[in-house]
């Protein structure tokens, strides 16, 4: 892969003979020892999993060595630690990534080859921890990588779900979900810390009392208590010694509970209690869709927030002791509103448990927290029924009321007589039922609020959080998302990495602006040919995987047109399908029509309860079935639904793409990060002016981006003035033919009912304006078709995309958070 050279610093070799010995001989010895003494196997009968585990432990030893050095360094320096609170971390497989970051990937692969075993099968063996739904969880993982790479002391805090995101199977064209048993063969990357645990309580009631100093205090008499146990995963930076921690909490029963029940003879009751407690961290919930007010989800949120804050207070006490300096020690980032309860919990811990004055506690709270918003979809903004809150977290509800009372007093002072504003800004939504608005709680309790792309931040200020922006504009800023080039270029696209590095060296891996230097080679024909060769090989590699997973044979010389992301109506996978059917109709009508051969590839999971999204998957597969078998279109169109899109197979997908579909309704996609991963791997984008697409287009140049569709402003004014999908339908015969083709049952073996809910939704409501954007989309797709025929020009555009994508490295994003929000600086770690 990359030359193991200078980039940052050479990997230190560690002490010969010890487990930190990074020499080949040292690692070989450690590996053999782990087969014997960790796995308990003779090498001759070791299974593939034994080999993988031994390899993982060998690498983990290196990480732990660096982690210890990182902690030692922290104890010597008085620094602020970034604490990233997120209900999701979608890490993906660790092994290969860690080899890259250690700077020994190539060496290890070569040695494995020499010794005659296939290291790819070991990479393949690793179950990925799918502890996230999509973009938000993956962003958290990219940020952990960048934090460590930039040598920023940081801890990620989250939940150790026993079952992560479900595995997706496609059966008869429908999505079928299977539980994700990622832990069944053990997880060599984590260290269980049974001695690091905190108690978390739920339910019961509160009771006022007077303390020794005669002050009014409240005591919470909870109904039940569980225990949160820490599981630590080391997160190493790229070619540095900084190794941070991801600390995930698992819920367990408190032993004393069982004993109590046991003593009164209710043994099985005690066991029930244990099962009940452990339920809290059983399963990951879907997000970015209507929240269902599930009690267990609120329990999860409170559980991990409380464990994490108690842990931080504990660490702070160990190092400092003076609680008033807490915010000097920790900068806490709230990744969306899932951890927003932190605001109330920190207040409770400081005021109730540590008997601090309200005002002092509030000052600490506000200077500690910062909040990132990740969605504009009104149905995805979290709000919890007040009743549920009152039963589960009675003390927190009181605290939220008190925060609200004081906050609304300020609002009233600033805007006298403006009762409508007070109602809009209240932490409690009383516009029909009573709900706690988590985004408002996060805004009020934080000193900084940010969106994840320029457009998204602007829309937050203009719309969703407009009142808050007006009252406290200084809190708001934009932090455009980024993705890590280590996983999404170096690991995923070794061919491209080699080619780039041969031309400009490997500094770009940690200094992505350096990619600009590729621009000087766009006119070099030989370089362009090498560039195409890399793409060709990546497409062949992916074609083999497609065949293996779906049985569909695709032609690597056709254009790979790819849309992979969660299934959602706003992301408009069905707009893509309408275009495919339009092409299909054209060929049926005129078999000689001139179209460049394309393979349309989809991937993504639908939330298990999201009927329309699941129907779209069925539609894709139904169209695929007919198109792929129709001799009239043979060699010209292919459609594939690639099952179980996840971080592990993403590495085969992004590098193989020619055309990246980023076609959400403008104003709906907060940022998108898949858009970045594709473009960094040399795909050209067809997209709307939505989320980070806007900035990607600005960076790569309008002439290297296929733009279509309404702007966010046009979308909102069209909706305001009464959007009529039928008007667009009537005016567009090609669209009519497409809808008719689906309605006729052509793709559903004559069944005219199957897709009716989807078609009716489009014809009569079309909330995501597919019909309004259809003509423009089809026209720009025609331009794509033309452009692809000129491979020299296409390659130039592809090179320029990669060269100009440096901005979208998560390193840049994290530098901005460090500078503007967290106010932290690198703390280099040495192995001496
Ligand atoms: C998602 C947005 C994406 C964005 C990621 C990361 C949620 C709630 N939001 O557009 O839909 O890229 O967050 O910021 O998952």
C-alpha cells in the first residue's frame, strides 16, 4: 500500500523481546504466543478465527502500549480533554485500520504472503461493530480517528449494544432483518473493566429537605437502579503515538438486588430483575425517522449519559479535586440530541450530589457543553412525553422545569409581551400534548451550537432554531462534516493510494490539502491512463463481490452509477428508479437508441418499521429482475441491489464508482458524508444543491459536478404555494410512461396493487418533489451519458475531484472544532 516512510514519524520499534516490539520477528513471536496462550490452541489446528484473534491481540498489544504512554502524558500535563458523547459509533473493522495507523500494513501483508497465508481472509473474518445507523454514527468514528491523529486527548463515550444495526438479507426482493450478533466469537479489541462501574437510577419520586446549612435541597428516591460497566476500545491515530479511548457502557444488574430477592425466596424474581436491567443496552434503535417515544430508548440515553458524566467527574476528582474547574478539564460535545439529557444530569450531579449552588453549577454546565445538530426533518427532532419523563426521571423533569423557568424569564425580559415567542422557545412543547424538546434543552445548556454543512447551518438559523439564533447569535457556527482519508482512501483504495503517493509522496494522508498537487498531472496522458487502470481494477474487484453476493454478473466496462445510503424517501432512491425505468422505456421503444452502458447499483438499509422505504427496496429489486433478464436491454442496463451495505463492504463500493448519486430534495440532507467518500475516490457526482453537495461543488468546480434540481429556497416556496405534482405529471409524457410502466404490473408479475401506495404517494402528495425535479434529473443524466463517452475528459474531471476534496477530511473538521469550540491543542506523546 503506501510507502512506509517519513510522513509523520517512523513507527518506533518498541523494546526487543517485549510485546511492544514492532519488528517483524517480535510481532511473529507475539502472534504465536497469542495462538497458544490467549486462544489456547496448537498452531496446527488453529481455526481462521483463532488466527484472526491472535493477530488482533498482537496489534492490540501495540495499541495498549501507546495508550499507556498517552495516559502518562496526560497525567503530566494540565490539559482539557475532549469528551465526545454519542449514542452511536459506527467503527467498522479495526484490524486493517490499525495496521495502517501503526505504519506496518504493507510489512505485515508481505510477511503473511511469504508465510503462505492469506491475510485478506483474516480481515474478512472480523465482525464489524455496527453500533450506529448511518452517517451520524460513522461521523463519530471518523472524528475519533482524527482526534487521535491530531494528538488531541479525547474520550468517546457511548453504548455497548449487544445487537448493533441488523444484518440485511434480500429475500424475494424484500428486506429481511437478522439480529447482528457481532459479539458471538468474542471481541478482541475491547477490554472489559468490571471494576469501573457506576450506578444509574430510574423512576420513584423526589423529596425536598433542608441540609445542615439550612438550604433547600432535593433528594431523589428512585425505584430501581442498574449498573453501567465500562468496556474500553483503544483508538490509535495515524502514525502518531496518541492512543485515545472509546468507552462504551454495558448495563448490568446490581448484585445486591438479587440477594435481597433471594433472601425472601424469590430467586426467579431476582433473575427477572437481572434480565430487565441488561435489556437497557440490548439493541440499537433506528434514527433519523419518526421517534416512537419508546421508554427503553430514553432509558438508554439517560443510562449512557449518567455513566459518562459520573466517569468524567471521577476522573476530574482524581486529577484536580476542585469541581469548580470541571469545564477547564472537559469539553463535552453532544452528538445530536441523543445525549442532551446530559445538561439536566450534570446539573443534578452538581447540585444534588455535590451540593453546589444552582448558579455555579449552571455556569459550569454551559461552559462545558456544545451541541451539534444533525437533522432538519421535523419528525426526527427528539421530544419526549412529559408523562414518560415524570415516571422515569422525576428529578430531571424538575430540573428541566427550573432551567426552563429561568430561561423563559430571560426571554420575557428580552422580548416583553411576546408570548408566542415564549411558547415557541420553551423547553416544553404544549401545542398538543406536553413534550420535552431535547434540541431546546441542548441549545440552552450549551455555549456552542453547530450545523454540519453551510446550508444546513443557515437553515438552522433561518428556521428550526431561528428564535435561539436571534437571541444568542454568538453561540452559532458551522462545522462542515468530513471523513477520514485513512479508512476511505488508504484502506479502501490501495491502488489509488499507491498512484497518488508515487506522484506526490504520502503527506496527503494526514495533510489532505496536499492532494491539490495532483492538479499538475491532469494533462499527463500516461497518468490519466494509470488513473483509469486503478478504477478498472476497483470495478473488477467489486464486480466479483457483486457476483458472489447477488449472483448478478455486471460488466466492469459499463458506467457504475451508485447510490448507497440509508433508504429514506427524502434521499429519493425512487427518483433514481424512475430514471432507470425511463431509460428502459427508451430502449424498448427504440432498440437502436444510443445509450452508454450503465450498471445501476443500490445499497442501504430501511428502518424495520418504515413501510415506504421497504417498498422502495422491493421496487428496485423488481425493476432489476425484469431489466436484467430482458434480452432487449442486454449489455446496456443492469440493476443491482447490493445487500447489507455496511462499513466493511463500503471499502469495495466507493472506489469502484464512476457516478455518485446525491439526489436528496434540497434542504433535507443535513450534510451527507457518502458524497465525500465517493468524490475522494474519483467518482463524479450527480446531485442537488443540498447539504455538503453545495460545498463539494464549490471546491471541485461547477464544471466537474452534475447539478440538477430545485434549490432549497425554491423547494420551500413551491411547497408554501401549494405544490401540485399532477401539474408536472400532466406536462411530461416520459414521466407518465414511467409511472404507467410501474402501475401496469410490468415489474410485479402483473400485480397492479403492489406499488400502488408508492405511486399514489407520488401522484397525490409527492412530499419530496420527485415530479418537480424529474425533468431536470433526466436531462442532466443525459449529459452524464454524453460526458462518459469522452474518457479523457471524464478522467480529468475525476482527477480534479480527488485533487480538490482535501477540505472534506475529518482532520479539517476536527481542527475547526478544536479551535472554535473546544479550545484545545495537540499533546504529543512520546514512547520514551
Ligand atoms: C445525519 C444526516 C446526514 C449527516 C449525518 C452526519 C442523523 C440524525 N443525521 O445528512 O442525515 O451527514 O447526520 O452529520 O442521522
